[in-house]
C-alpha cells in the first residue's frame, strides 16, 4: 500500500460521510458535503499525479481509482437528482451515469480481447471530468433554489454531459472494428 493507493481508498471511505453530511438538517450541510466532495475530487487528481511522479502505479490502484471516481460521482448525482428533482439535473445525471456503465463495460470487454489501449482515457475525458467536478461542487454547495450560481452548476453539468456523450461516441468508434469484425475496411 502506497500513498496514491491510500488516497484512492480514502475517497471510497469518504462516501458515507459525504452522504451523512448531505442529509444533515443544518444550513451548513450543503457546504460541508460539497467540501468533502471537493476533497475527493482533489485526491482523484493527486493520487494519479503522485503515482506517475513517484512511479508507484499498481494494479490495485489502476483497478480502484476509476471505481472510486465513479462511485463518488454517481452518489453525488443521485443525491442531487433527489434534492433538485428537475430535468436540468436529471437528464445530465442519467447521461453521465449511463455513459459510465457503457464505457466501463466496453473497456472491460476490450481488455478481454487484448485491445484495451483502443479505449484508453482521452484528453476530452479530462475536460469532461473538470466540468463535472466543478458543477457537482457548485450544486452540492447550494440549496436547490434557482440562483445564478445554481444555474452555472446546471450549465456546467450539461456541458459535462455533452462532453460525456462525445467521448463515449469516440470510444465506440475506436472499438467498432473489434465490436463488428465482419465490417472492417478491406
């Protein structure tokens, strides 16, 4: 166990505290849950940076890091959909969670056939993650009342959902020759 892996494990352990803080009946609970989510988002970046910088990448970290990310984001989206109960949040949340399921399954299948590199994380995915994390911190940190900051959170989440769809299409196009071998170019 190294520091990057510990940071990833910390992210998973933060989830119950994040949920508890979100449901606390205090005015500060919005910002407390947003702060925990922000810490998790920073550890997501930091664990990858440290693992590369210190050359401490491990199979355990490679497995758990994307799982921890997807769990934290999916939990945040589910909590926000319940809290906000509107299409501005529900549609992007559905797109983001649905894409994660599709791309995770695609990556797993591609790994089984030895073609995992064709669906590696792209730079577009980094932009999507940045927009998504900022949107979620904004939305978690504010009550579900229309305000300029909440509208900014919705807008960023819609941008993240659009980038999510775009990146999914890119992954599917990259994997298409493996998914449909009978229709390869001759």
